[in-house]
C-alpha cells in the first residue's frame, strides 16, 4: 500500500509543555492557545471570523505509533480497547481533531480555544464546524 507525506500548515503555541500536563479532553480544563500559521498558508484563513467554530487537525508528534490497544483514559480498570474505538493520542497515525472557537485573528496567528494540544504540536489542517442543519 502507498504511503503519504503530510506537511504542517502551522503549529500550536500553548502553555501546556508536556504530555503529562495535558487534559484528556478540551472540556476538562484545557487552556486557550495560539495557532501560528506557516506564511505560505495564511491566505487560507481568508473570510475566517472571530467567533467561528473550527476543527483543528493536528499530528500528535509525541505519540507512540506502535500502540493498538489501550486502557481508555489511562485507567487500568477499563478493559483493553482498540485505539480506533478511543481518543488515545497513541495510535498508528496520530491525527487529532480539536473543536475550538476562534477568539482573535492576527496576521498569521489565530488565538483559539480551548485546546488540549501541547506546545509545538504540528497543525495539519483546519476545517469549519458544519452543523447538521447545513446538510
């Protein structure tokens, strides 16, 4: 099977510096952060507005990619579960989806949040949140 190459469009700048300090989910005390865009991709932000809800797709660069089963939420009392049925950052292709609100827009930099990604996390893509009424 063919492999793929993904290039980041930006990076997360967060007060969270270590995996151990990151909440497991954005609703569990995650801070706001900044998404710094790579200059070649800033035109892709055209018409984005403060207040928009977006999905930030990141690459969990510190993930263990050989992991296929985990105890959900790191709790050993939970049964081992395949990573594709969990939100574990450890997985073969450690993509993560973060639903955030755009708080401020500056040239090449979005203030977003809350987001549980750690400082330095590569951003792969940004998509608008689509509500079911838009189908």
